[in-house]
C-alpha cells in the first residue's frame, strides 16, 4: 500500500464529504461516501462498496422506499437467505437516487482490485444514465483518468491534487504547533522553516509533475 | 448516597427528630451547601439533557440528508436497522471520522473553491455540458510528506 496517495486523496475526500454534508440539509440531498482500502481489497467488491453507499443513502431517507421493503421481505422468505447481488444493489440504488438528489463519493480507486474497479465504474455509469442529476466524486491516480473517463461515458471533470503553497504553510503551522520540543524553536528558525520548505517542495513538485 | 438520603429526609422531614435537626447551625449550613450543590447538579443535568436533546434533533435533521453524521432516528414502523444492516454491514463513517480527526486545518481547502468543484456541485444533469463525475487525481509521490 502506498500511503502517500491514499492519505492525499483521503484528505481531499474527507473535506469534500464534510462540505457536502454541511450543505445537504439545506438542499435536501443525500450524501454517501466510501474509502477503498488496499488492505481490505478482496472484500471491497462493487457489491459491497455500492451496498455501503446504498445503506447510507437509505439511512438518510425519512421513509424506506416500498421497493426496498419488499425486496427485504422477499429475501427473508428465501430459503437460506440468498445474498444480495450487484444487480439487486444497483436496482435499489437507482430507486433511491431517483427520489432525492444524491452525492456518491468513492475514495482511492487505485486501492481496488482492477476487476472490481472496472465493474464499479460501469455500475456508476448505469446509475448516472438513469439519474444524470446524481453527483459522483472519485479519487485515484493520474493513470486511471483515461479509464474513468471511458467507463463513465466522458461525463467527467478532473482536478489535479497537488500541494499548493498555502497548503504547505498551513501544514507546517499545524506540525509546528504539535512540536514536542518547543524550547528548541525560536521565531527565526520558525520563519526560516516557513520560508524555505515551501520553496523546496514547490521545486520538487515542479520537477515531478 | 449522602445527598440522596438527605433529600429523602427533607421530603419526609415532618418527624420531630428531623425538625430538631433542622435547627442545628451545622445542619443549616450543610443544608445550604447541599441545596446549592443539588441546584447546580440539577442545572447541569438539565443543561446536559438539553444538549443531548439538541444533538438528537440535529442528528434527526441531518439524518434526513447525510447519513455520514447520524444514527438514523426517524419514525418508521418497518424494522429500519434490519434493512440497513441487510443492505450492508460496513460502516465507512468510522473511517471518515478517523481521517477527519487527523486532518490538518486549512490544507486542501482550495479544492472546494475550484471552479470544477463548484460546477460539478451545482450541476443538475439537465444540460449537455453537465458532468456528473468529478475525478480528483494525484501522483503517489506528490505531496505525500506535506499533506500527511
């Protein structure tokens, strides 16, 4: 697992999810999020990921849709209790997003098993085809961009996540505030850190992008 | 325990022994202290209850929209928790809370101000140019040290 990507995208995803949640009450929208995790990649199938998304969106509805209640009754009656399939989840997801504006956020596509990722993107495309008002937020590595655009029929806007100077300065302030040896710090050293590290990191970022 | 017993005494304080005790200066002082304490603790409990009630209401309100921040508290005759668990046993909210707690303040806020984000957020899917998907991408080697 490459922590850097995961943490960078997690950070942005969590910011986005919080912003969406803050505004969701005002706009009566549903918000669901999922963080893909390399360590749990085998369990994180499209069925499980979209199941978790569906659960959150249903949990945000004042009333559970009759279609879902009926499906639940049918499953309970089935001998041995058949497990939910991707098609079942998708059908219920389409029901839910058609009832309410919905935001679906999935972080760290690069942490998914490749086949799962492909199925996930295809499934999200099906949701968007039926309910184009649904908003999907995804994060991943640059090399996934072409695949994401292709699987989602080109309905994709992109943002390159790279640390900017204010990010680096804010982060340095944050870490300096946590310094366990404040006696070793003085205002000159702090000013020096806040000046030089952003410069070096910008040079470095410039060289790698 | 002392406090509880004391207030029980006060409630049944009609017996002659208790009335005599009420006249004792030490008892009067203790009575004053404990009354203040009781008032304070009652106020504190009331405030705490109001706060919990406020949180519950807030959760109910938020629950209508964003299940990341709530435990569903909506009246529904149908077994809601059963259905939700049946849909998925996973709780990504916990991971979200963990990430949020470790997040450095003001880092990455520019994403929320980006035109791409605003357009994506405001889109309704009705126009041809509308894009339902926002893909944020980054290289694993970029920003690792700084955004962590």
